[in-house]
C-alpha cells in the first residue's frame, strides 16, 4: 500500500488483537461479519447486499470464503490472515463505493448455468477487492480478497480501464 487509506476505512483487525488466540480471533471476526451483514443489511445501487447463508462448519459459506483461501497443495480452505485482517473493510467499501478511492466496474461472468453481472469494488490503495454478483433479489457477496501480487493488481487495473468506459456509440 503506497497511497494513504481513506479516512472511512477501519484499522486492520489482527490476531494480535486477540492475544494470539485463534479460536477467539475467529469468533471476533464472525461478530464483525454478523454486525455488518446479519444484524444490518447494506445496499448497493438501491438493492440489498445478500450473502450465502448455507452453513459450512457452523458459519455461513460467505463468511468462510472471505476469511479463507484455497491451499494450492491440498485444495483445502485455510485461514487467510490478510483476508481476516480486512473483514471490516468489506462493508465499508460497499458503503463508500462512490468515493474516488474505490474503483468500480461491472463485467459479465459466465458459469455453466448462467450469465451474470459481477460488480468489482477495488480499494486500490488498500489492495482489497470486493466482488458482488447481481441478480433479481439484489447483489450477492462473492468474495472480498486482499490483492497480493503485482500481476493481480495490474490485471484488476486493466479490467477497470476496460470495463468502466462507456460503450462507443456510432
């Protein structure tokens, strides 16, 4: 992170904030998620922001996804400290998506079942990307990730430049 973070973004919430107790840390992370997405519901473009409520280890799938990443060797989900530390940023970025520090673009996503619009909210100065999937009910949280590598940062910036431009009209 080379640029200064906007004043509306919160501090990182680290394992050290729970005295190194990983069990306590996960519970505190879930409290943040619960406050931000269960006890209240943010909106994006006037529609509710929703999440996958199916349980995975006693927690909603979305919570598991935004706090873990896939281990390339085992293909299992493992705790991602960088994702965890920024869990409070997810809601803050959604709430402040019109701030000039947040790059916003929409791109088409194709899956085996359907085609959807994916909205990307990228806090470039904080290396954090939020992806929402639009459907008739609102916007579902797909993920919130720390953008670790320079090639990823470059790719997201190119996507922003490509998809944020209005189409050419003839």
